[in-house]
């Protein structure tokens, strides 16, 4: 993240990033008479309920509800189109062996290569969670799995794909710096094919040029409005 601002009466107040211990010690009181508009924040986590999430600690404790604006950068979404992110069980089937089965290959649908964790109780599939998302699936695809992977048999369980990642198959990198993807792929492919050294060198030079341009954007052009000092900034001319 780059900055966190509290918005009050149309005015932006940018909070200063501090260590968690500073927030805990400087604003330790729980007396509501000391609550006011926050001036500092710290990132704390991971959360107990969701290890993929962090929490914001604010100091002082807010005295009311405020609107905030968060500026941050994140890893671009996968370039793999139609990777399963959620499945909905539609028919539990029958005759399956009780237990939990991991990395079960998925069958059906428009895509391929997905696997799931499947739970069986009383001979019926009661839960299914994607393990490997695969590629090229669409929302609404009806999928299943061979009974040979779920104990000693069973049949007729089905689930539907309820959400996929990157349904359009686009990424920030592909939309803005497709040359990085192009020449990076050419380098990998031509290396695998054991191609001519001079052509491989050409592809590699082109890849480095494209990567340098993308790095210039990230290190220079996109950091000139950063609130805090101390971050690396490439001079943009």
C-alpha cells in the first residue's frame, strides 16, 4: 500500500504509517473521551479468522465513522483464463465412501486440469472445494468426478462452477505492456526448442528492453504522488 487517507467534510487527511507497537503504546486508553480523528495507522496480522487478511490499527481510535481512501498496488491477476475459484454442489449422488478426498480430478465443463477437495458423508458428497483451478472454465459449467477417486465407487454427484478468475483472459500486463509477455514467452519457448543462439539473444535483448520500460513505470511514473518519502523513485524526464 502507498497511502491511507481519512476524508472528513471533503478534506483529505493522510495518515502516517507507524509500527504496531507505537499505536498500542501511544493510544492504549479505552476511554472514549480520548477518541478523535485518526492520525496514524499500522498494519497488523494475519487475522485469526482469515490468514490471508491483515488488519488496520488506527490511532487515535476514531470518534465517529469516517470515509477513507486507500491507495495500493497488487499483483496482477493470473493470465490463465477461466480458473475455477468456487463450486456449488447441486447433487450429492450416492454410493460414495465416507471420507475427505484431496486433489480429485474434475470432469466435465468447458475447461481442463481442475482438481477439488471432496467430502463424503452417508455415501453422499456433502462438500466440494476447488484445489487447482485449471483453465478455460465458464460460470455455469456442470462438473463431476470419477467415483474411483472417491473411495470405492459411487455415481451421479454434480456441481456447478459458480465463479472463475479472469473470465475475460486479460491482465494489466497484457493490456499495458504486452511486449513483456511476448518476448518473455519467446525467450522461454526458443530456449526449450534449443533455437539459434543469435535469435535467442535478440529475443532476450528485446525482453530486457520491455521489462525496463515496465519497471520505469512502476518505479518512477507511478510513485510521484506517493505520500510518504523513503520509497525508491526513479527520476522521470
